[in-house]
């Protein structure tokens, strides 16, 4: 641990480490804020989200309500009078302000008598009892709408998740995503492992050239492949289908897979492999019995990468999978269906986003130590 | 459930098929074609060993050739034809692109992305890697910063839509402005700078990647080197810049290039956040506008992206060649 | 899909049912044989069509609530024919259908929100013409039938005109939505002329309020709501003939007449005081989110110009006619262009022929196919044979009235223009315009793009 090396400069250490702690804390908070905002919002309903920011989700907020009054006017010396309670006959609540029209819902404090248009007056007590007086000679044709502000306690619920998971076809999209992801992760690993072994431990002409080509292919933008490959899939009769997307992900994932695995395999101890060969093992046996097990960290790290990449992919899914609801993967479902029909419903969108990242997060947190080990062999020289 | 079954079946057939191919082709090679016995045993072993690498390589090379090499040439060829693919127009599509101000804007923005995102991600990744190295809770901090890596770009865009929302009751940036009495702005419409607000999303995602790799590289530096420097009276800052950075320069470059390549592929963020409006168009999302409507143009755009990555590619190849020899 | 066996009750229902049909299916709130629906022809269709075991795939632009409504209509088709229908709605339908057709995996039927896109695909040979006699049937049975035939007729690969599109669902675009309570409390009257509407807009600002909610956001289609504004304005400052010439580009996009229409839209949308959130928020506010200002307390805005489908995006429980209502987007009194109305429609076209696809077009000829959605709200039709009493509420009947009082009816221009203009350059151009570009240069660059097509 590098911490041990600090002992020599003990004096500067405490100050420096405080600064370090605070800086890292700040960075972590900065990194987490966006996700936390979405997480909190995914448990709130549409009105709560547009009513108050997620950072105020845990405190009561003041909201305005329109109340359509009911009942009969009675004639009094002041005029036609309507009385009642804004929370209904059985309800209760705490009015913090009220008003007589939509544009000024907070014009008056509770208990005040508010002057409205045409000499009408309105009084609302804190407990919700109201008195509305219209001095007109004729009985008013309709009862008025009243506006009150009241504190609303914070509410959280899993409704958004229920909507997403049970009534919206998200389950289907989830299964489709798994269907795309698993073969698209395993097949390239197998194909790449053999190739990587050949490039690392076998001697043959053009080996260096092939390695260079693979490295060069790492950077080919996959957009190039979309048009010609869709045409090709059409020609061989698989068109837009799961087969197509598996092949496509395999092709696009191979350069990185070969590159990572070869770099890792090259670093394996030479004597183990050579002594096995001296003992009469064939290359096939050396590969399956020795190299493959030893390369597990590299295999795992590529698997994580390819898994995350295929799980989160939108572009390839849009092009190589049919555009019907039954073959939508989750990213397409969110981008094309949810953003469309629920464009304004942030709660649903937030929940959908969390459903879609749950599995990658799980995979990532359980496998992250392999990720580092496997990658290191490839990049740290 | 049928696609799931289909998937399981494919895994079984695909995996079984791959293993079967490698196993049986080896078997055929060793037992049938060139058996290591009889009068030509020695010669046969040599022959078998000359062929075997190609057996191992065949599936990978076929897939690479089909999905990556052929498209490079196929797309280039297609980009020389008109929108319907019927008439040869030579460089016509490229000329049309150059004449389109939206394309020029997208090209310029793409250069901004290529310069800013890798630089910012690598710098922040290095910073976090160095700082967390000394902390007890360093691993937790690293995990949290790495977390966005697991989020899809569509998901990340949703997350950041919340941050950038104009309504100060939804978007935290405008909420902060609001508390200082400033009028709300739409960050995605701030001329020129909106590009950077979009890039921030990718930096947010990629910093974790840079951090993990660089942090491991920093730990790989021999302790004696650093201890010797401390004894010589070097300050922590000096140690960092004079000793650690040069030691991990190779890793820094690898991280930088990896992120550069990624930047040129990402279209989801722009697609989901602005749809390329407000002067935020980049080449991958510009290409989507034409794809399957005017394939000539679309493939020409793809080829321009290819040209941009060409220097990175050449550099990578040179590096790889040097390693092999 | 669910079928319920119901004991037949005495009453009118029995009389309507054909003999031998012992099973009455119901989906949503509707049951075969009940209500004001035209069930007779449905029964005939059911008796004469058997597609058991076949699957019909349909792609369209309807998602969410609208998908739920169309699913109910389709359920009755399934009951009648035994076929199963798989409808998929996508927000990026315009892009998806092209990719699918090119990949050879097109659905049997596609629901095009834009005749322009359908015409594009017809000319590439990706659509199959409707059966002979469809044109005559539409001309006879739709109100103003000939115009609907024209809108559904495109040139095929060899340049020959054929009928491809069958219109199902029409949207009325020239509507302004408002809150009657808010208007009442502020003492505002419904404007009868464009002059009045502009005066009201200024009046609301004087009262310290915000008159309009405008939102152009729509994912990859961001900008389209502005094209409706411009088209409506086009009909209010120029003659219908100019409008038709504009659609075909005989009147160039950068003609001063078109620029004037764009600037008329700009009068409303690019004034910080006139729009909720200021002019800047116009471009990025999602169109589905934009009417919410009408329902806020205090109001975020007082008026919202949008087509007849928009109630699908109002907050849950909103009653059209009580909480919110609409008025006709008025014409200039001094322009003498009558009462122009802008509309649009979605059309079914066959992308992969099958018996079931043909049967679906036959089904859509039945009044009940239209009535079933009319009764669910948010649906207008040109079919003259439907029973207007099946409209969900009076407000829809009122929309029908606006349609019939129109002196000029024109179809949404952007939907008729080539896809790259009407579903591309026009959209992005409008976003550029509301974010500060001037009308002339925007119109010029759209025209450039159009020139590049020819």
C-alpha cells in the first residue's frame, strides 16, 4: 500500500490527507447526484415530481388545489351565501393560503376575508371552513371554484415499478435483452480464445501481420457495417432476427476479445506450456487444459465488457432486430416506446431506467475484481 | 418465451458447434489427414502443426472479415453511388457532404468530442486513482465512481435529462441558479457550450474506466522507486509528476486511445438528448438521419468517421508490431 | 386476449345477432351486439371471413394509451376472423419501417402518419397496392371521398399511379385548447378572429400572465409541432392554391409568402412574454408535456394550439368540455380567406401482402371499426357510414362541426412533402428558427435540401 510511503513526511500528511478526503468525497458526491436524483424520482408520482424537486422529496411541500364547491346558496342580508369545508364534509387538513381565482391561488391568509370581483367575498379558515358571499340579486347559476394551498406530506411508492414491470411489456423486453446478451457474450469469447491462443503461442507465417490487423480493426467504426451487413443478412435469409444480432455482436466484439485475450495469454509462464508439450500434449490439449483455465481473469473481464456493451446497445438492436414489440430489447423499449408514450411521465421513465441498469450493476459489482485483473494484463506493460 | 428458448438453444448449438468444430477439425487433422505414424510421421507432424493455427484462427478471421473488413470496402464502394445505388457518382456524395453546413458542424463538434472527452476522462480518472490510493474508503469511492460504466447511454441520458431540465423544480442546475435568483436556462441550448454539456455525460461514464486502469498501473510502480524519491526529499506533488506519471505513460496512452475510439462510436447520447438539434450534431447521429434513406450519403459519413480514426489505427498497429518483434 | 361467454340477455342485442352466434365477445367496454354500434355488417364480415391460425403483424406510430385503444379494435377483428393480430407502436416509426422494409422483415401492414413517407416507399416498390375497387369504395363511402383517394394514391416503381393507402383516423389540427374556468375567472372571451386572438395574447401579458404553452420536443421528430403552426398560418395568410403549390415545391420554400407564414408563427413562439418558460423553452419542451401548463394552479399558460389527439396526454381524469375545452384557431378577418382548417390522417398500407392483411382493409371499411375507437375518444373519421352517436363526448361532435363548417380543408403539408423534407429538414429548420435563426435563412436551407433531392 502506498500509504506506508507517507510516513517519511508525517508533518504534511494530516493536512494533505484531509484535503484528499474532502476532494474525493466531493467527487463521489458529484458523481452520485445525477443517479440519486433519478432513483428518488422513480419512487414518486408524476405530480410530486413536477411539483417539487427530488432534493425536497423528503420534506412536506405546499401544493395548490382547485376545489369545485357543491351545495345550495342561502339568502342572507349580505347576499347569496355558500358555506362548507374545502376538504369535504369528512376530510380535514390545514389551509396555509387561499384565493378566489386560478391565477392567484395564494392571495389571502387563512381567516382573512378576501375581496373578489364584483363585490364577492370569500373567507377560508385554517381548518378549511369557508364562507362565500355573492351580493348579486339573482341566485348565482353555478357554484364557484376555490383555490387553497396546503402542505402535502412526502409520498413514495413502488407504483412506477409495478407499472413498468407488470403492465407494459417490460418483462418481454427484459427477456429479449437476456436472449440477445447471453449468446452474444459467450460465442465471441469461445471463437476469440482459440484465435488468441494461436496468435500467442503458435508459430506460423503472417502472425505479426494478423495481430496488427486485429489491432487495426479495434477502431473500425461499426456504423460502416450496418448497411452492408443488413443487406448480407437479407441475402442469406436471416434478415432482421435474433440470429442476425448474435452474429453482428460476435463480429463487432471479436477484435477487443482477441486483443485482450492474446495479451493475457502471452504473459502466461512459458515453461508450463512447453513442459506440457514436451510431455506429448497436443496444442488442443494445452489450450483446453492449461491456457483456458489460467486465462480466466481475462475471459471474465472481456465477458463483463461484452455483456455491458450488448446489454446497453441501442444502435445494433435498432438495425438488426425486427421493430415489432415482441422483439424489443430494453433500450429500444425505453427509447421508442416509453419516451414516446410517456414523454412527460418522469417517474415511469426513471423506473424504467433503473430496471434496465439493475442487471448490469449487479454483474458489475460482483465481477469487478476480474475486470481489473483481466484488463491489466492487456494494458499495463 | 420462445425467443428465450431459441436463445438457450443457440447458446447450446453455438457453444457446442464451436467446441465441436475445434475438436473435430483437430481430430481430422491428426488422425485422418496427417497421422503422426507410418513412414512420413515426422513430416506429418510438421505439416499438421503448420495447418493447426489456421484451424484455430478460421472462425475468428471469417467473422472479422465479414463484419469489419468487408464493410470497410463495401461501404466505401457504396458511398460512390447515388441514393438509390443505381448510378455511379464518384466523389459526389463527399462533395455534397462538404457543401452541407450541418455536416461541417457535425465534423467540428466531433473534433471537440475527440479532444475533450478522452482528455477529461483520463485526467479525472488519474486524479481519482491517485487520491483514492491513500484512502481507507478508497475502494468504495472507486466503485461508486465506476458505477456509471454499467449504465447504458440511453439510461445515462435519462439521468442527465433530470439534471439539465429547465424547470427549476426538476432540474438541479436550474434549481441552483434559482436560489441565486438567476433565470432558468436550458443548458442544451446554450450555443457552443451545449456540446460540452453533452460531453460531460460521456466523461461521467468513462472516468470510471480510466480510473480503474490507471489505479492499477499506479500500484504497479515499484515501491523502491518512490521510497528513494522520498528520501531525496521530493514532495508528493513532485513524486506524482516526476516519477509516477512517466512510469505509467504507456497506460495513459492506452486509456486515451480506447476512449477516443469509443467517442467516435457513441451516437446514443446526442440522439436521446437533443436529436442533433441546437448545433449539437455529431457524425454518428448525423449518419442516422440518412441511413436507409440515402445509403450513399450514410456510407460516405461512415467513411469520414473511418478517416478520422485512421491515425489512431495506424498508431495502434505500429505499437502492436513493435510489441510482437 | 380474452373471450367471455355471456348469457344472452333479452332485448335489442338478440335481434342484432345473427342466428347461431351464441357467443358475444366483449373487449374494453364494448360487447358485440350492444350499444349504438353498427354490428350488422360486423356479423356479416365475421361469418364470411375465416383466418384461423393466421397471424397479422402491424406496425404503427401509436404507443401507450393510443395503443391500448387500437388493441381493443383489433381484438374485435381477431374475434371475427380467428386470426391473431400483433400491433407494435414505435415513437420512431418513420425510421423503423424503412429499415424493416429494406431488411425484408416488414410487418403485413404499416400505419403511416404521413402520406409522404408512404409515397416514398411506394415508389421504391416496398408497398403493395390495395385491391381493385378500393378507390371507388373510398370515393363513395368517405365524406369528400375523392380527396381521400388522391391522398392515398401514389406512383409505383414504374411511375404508374395506384391506390396504396386507406385512411383510418383523422386529426383536426386547427384547435386551440384552453381552460374554461381560467378564461371565465379572468374575463376572457373566446376570440373569433386572428386579430382578436393576437389582442387576447397581448391582453393576457398585460394582466401579468403567460398566454401560450408551446412545446416542439418529440425525440427524433423534434420540431414537428411547429410545422403544424406554420401550415395553419400558411392557410391564414396565403391562398389554398399557394398552399398546394408549396406542398409540391412549385412555390419554393424560401418564397416570401412562406417566410411570412413562418414569421406569423414566430410572432407567437419567439416572444419571451408570450410563451411559458420563455422562447428558449419552446424548442426543448416535450410536446406531450407542453399542455400541462393549462392545468397548473396558478396557470402556466392559458392557451395551447394542438391537434385533436392531444387529450390523450392530458393529466389523468381530465374531462374535455369541463376542465379543458377548445376553440377553432381563427382566421384573419381582413384576409378574406374564409375559415381554413388543417387536418391530417393516418393510413393503413400493405407492406407484406397476406390474406389477413387484405381482410384487415375490409374490416376497416366496416363502420364499426371506426365507431369502436370513436367511442373511446380521440378519434375522428371521414367514413360517412358511421353512427355519430358513438362519439365519446360532445366535444368530438363539436370537432366534427368545425370540420363541416370549414370553407377550406387542407392536409398537413409536412406529411405530404418528401420524407427528407417533411420528416426531416422542415422539423430541424423550425427548431433552428425558434432558437434564434431568422426565417429567411431557415427557409433557404430547407429549400437547398429540397433542391438536392431533385
